[in-house]
C-alpha cells in the first residue's frame, strides 16, 4: 500500500525500497516528463518585496497563484522529488513529493534575490535559510528563534522586486531572464567588451592585498624548512 502523508509526501509500500523506481501511477499533480509537451512553456513571475504577485502580467491571490503554477508546472512534468529524508528523530525514510509551484517559485525567487541583494547579504542569508528551514521542518514555527529570523528575512526582501522569466520543458525548469528596478547588475561594469568602465588596473592592487596572508604564510614555511 502507498500512503500520502499529511505533508504531501508519498510513502510506504514499494517506495520503502530506496532502490525501486516509483511507479508512475502514484503521481497526482505532475505529468510524466516523457509525456509532457514537446514545446517548451515560458512564463513570467512578478515579485514585490519578495512576494510573488503576478503570472504573465495577471495578478493572483496567494493560493490561486500557487494553484495556477501547480497546473502549469504539473503539465510540464516539473516538481517531482524523490529523496532520502532524515527525520528529526534520526530515522531515514524515502519520500516522494510533487511540488510544481514550489519548484518554480524557489528558482524564480532565488534568482530575483541574486539580482537585487549584495554578495554579503546573499552569503549570510544562505546560513539563515538553512536554519529557518530546519526550524519549520521540526515544527518550531512559533519558536522565539524563528520569529527573530522572520525580522531578518523580511528586511532582506525590501527591494526584491521585479520579473523573472522561466522555461519549463519535460520536467526541467530554468530561469532564462530577469529584470528589476532595484537590480545591482551593471552591464558597463560586467562587460568584457567595448563600454567597459571598470578600471582593470585596480585588479593588481586588489590581488596583492587579497594574497598577502598567503605570501606571509609561505614565507614562514620556507624559513621553517
């Protein structure tokens, strides 16, 4: 017997053998990638301060937006997850999930953050993201730590506003475009062609400073030989 848990995971029966491929009939939201359309589906998602608001220019309420993305993603075979899960109590279990909307929104939101947040913020937020997800997985939604992290997350989302374009094709979902009025991307700084305004001579001093600790360590090691 195959069971669907309260969290949306499909488990038990044949799935308890991690070597066995999941039977196709267990999936309810997603089309098999092999049977998905031969033509790619493109869609655009608009974010306002980190919150998805529109699909292809049409505004949706939160639940309706997720429902719509489940339909679009599911039709293209996007969102299937087959993995070994490490439960809070230490038991490992094989779980099958279907999350078309979750997969699409995760990729789109992450890319919007990449475009609008500084490198230091992104690096630190990755640490917070891990702990945040652990608290939620462990049922600590109302814990003091989770509430404190909420403040950090909400602050980082100011300016995570813009549009992400995605391509869905036979089980795959990839970001193919992004734009934002708060974008930190500058073509004039990033380009290697004409119009480059970055003074390449500055790189020499940067490399010297960045490599200074390594030079000092190497000098000491040579003396000790």
